[in-house]
């Protein structure tokens, strides 16, 4: 979730007839990028825009899943005073567009050829009624296992490729007095692990049970099995996980207090901010059983319809956010990969290169799926139904069979 360049956007603006902007022009940007790695990424965009003459008024609202930011955004919009731009995920962009509150970015998108370089799965969320309403800045992969390389080496472990290997590693770490799995007790974090477990059982199950919310698939043995695996994972999480932010869990792995974390590649931004090398100091492997598939979530800057006086600043920001130089620099800091497919992987670390190669492979094989936990699997109302059941199960003695039945009922009621 991060960074950019300078003269490119001004040149692009001139190319489609927009003047360079005076320093007095300003964008107010609402986002929830507040961790160390995320803050570094935001700074790149801010500095890039300011160098081009567009001021940046920051409206950062803490909360890794963005819930607090969306609440604040709703209050601002209801009062008739939305920010210039806001960070959004997937279906949230669609919902705001349906309300007629987002601006039109076709002018810059057409001039810069966004359609040719952004994957269709991402365009589905960046466009509404065929019009670009939000600029995608990255593609995240939520289903990674991050492991402390020294801890693993000291205990004779390698990155797990199966659930049997994962739990065998967890047992060995626990015996050595190390927390096997670092986790934060927040619904979106628990759902991040659960959706990866569902994908590991089969991509077909993920498509049917999550993307399609098919009742038969939701009631299947595969979903019950996913809750069984989550119950086992819970046994390796420390007792103090309730309410812990994701970046604090990542820090536990970085410090060697914990061996592993199931988390998206934004965790890599924390690794970089700690002056460690992803893939070397902190190992990266996909969640066991998800090899060949790719869950994604994309951060967008959605532009609100705030009047002609701010439109040029918005277009300048959209152009900057989509420039190849920004997408490279931002994603190098953020841990994600570019939303543009034409950015070279050369400067990316081992984990980033793997992600970019896996994305191309999964895309070609039809194994690219939107992440439920991160707003690309179902619209918010239905997404909440999934998350409520997953977190209830993870934080109680609810049986897997009861959780499966509760999930079927909750999703059906939310439709």
C-alpha cells in the first residue's frame, strides 16, 4: 500500500490538455496506512505530488482493516463534505459509485491507457458502468506465511508446504518455548487466515463457497474441514492475541518471539522498515495448499465528486498514482506488487518476484480470486456475515459443524 515519481504526471497532464497545478492546489486524502511500513509508502506519494505542485492534506485514521476510516468517511459524506480522495477496497468502491458520489477519471485513464495495463479482475472494481472512478495502486496477496529465518534454522525447520508440515513446525516451535503463530484477534485477521484455509482445500470450494456464496458449498464438508484447521491454528496462538494489531504480530516474528504469521504481503513493508530482507531474514511462502492460486486485494484511491475547482488536483493525483515510477517505488515500500502489469520485477525482492510470477501463472490458469477478508469476495453486508461466524468460532468452543451451519444461515440472511 505505497509510493512514486515527479515529472511524469505533469507531462501526462499536459499531454491531455490539463495545465500543471499551482502549489495552492490540494488534495485531502483519507486512508488507514498508519504502520511504519505503510507510513513510508504514503510519504512517497505525498512528496511526489508536492513536488508537482499539488498539496497533500493527510487524513489518516488508524485501523488495519479500514473499518474506522469507512465510518469517518460515511460521516463526512453524509454531511456533504467528502475528502478529495479516499483509500478503498474492492466492493466498497462499487458501493460508493452506486450512490453517485464518485468522480469520473476517464479523461486521464484513456490518455494513459489504463485498460491495457490493469488486469481485468482489478478493473472490475476500479470501474463502474464502464467508467473509471478509482485509481488502483497495488495488488496484495493475503495468503502468505511469514517465518523468522533464524528461528527456523535454529530449530531445523523449513517453510511448510503442507498443513502437516505447518503443524509439525508449530509443535517444534512450541516445544522450544517460541510462540508458533503470531496473530491479532480482530475479525479481518481471523478471516484472512480462514479464507486461505478454504483456498487450500480447493480453489473450486473458494469459488463456490465464497465468490458465489453457494448454499450447498457453504454447507459442505470442505467448509467444516476449514473450521477444523482454524481450531488447530488457534491452539498455537498466544493467549494475549485479542485486539492485537496485525503489525504488532508481524513485529513478534521479526523479533523472533514468534515463528510464523499468516498475513498479507503488507507485512513485508514492516520487514523492510526494520531493515531486514524479505525472503532472507524473514522467509515467505504461500499458505500450505494454495500454491498455483492467487487471492488478491487492491487498494484504490477513489475520487469523490467534489467540484470542478478540485478536479485538476484529483486528475493529477490519479495520474501520479498510476505512473509506472510511482507504482514501482510505492510497492517496493509497501510490500505489494504493482496494479500495472508492465512494471519490471527487477527491483523487487525474492518475495515480490515470486508474487508477480505467481500472479501471471494464476491469471492464465483462471485461479485468480478476490479476497473475502479484504473486500473483494463479497459486498460489505455479506462479507460481515462471513466474518462474524469465523470470529465467533475462532474465539469460542463452537464446533466446526455448528460453525458451518451458522455460516449457511448468516450468509443467506445477509443476501
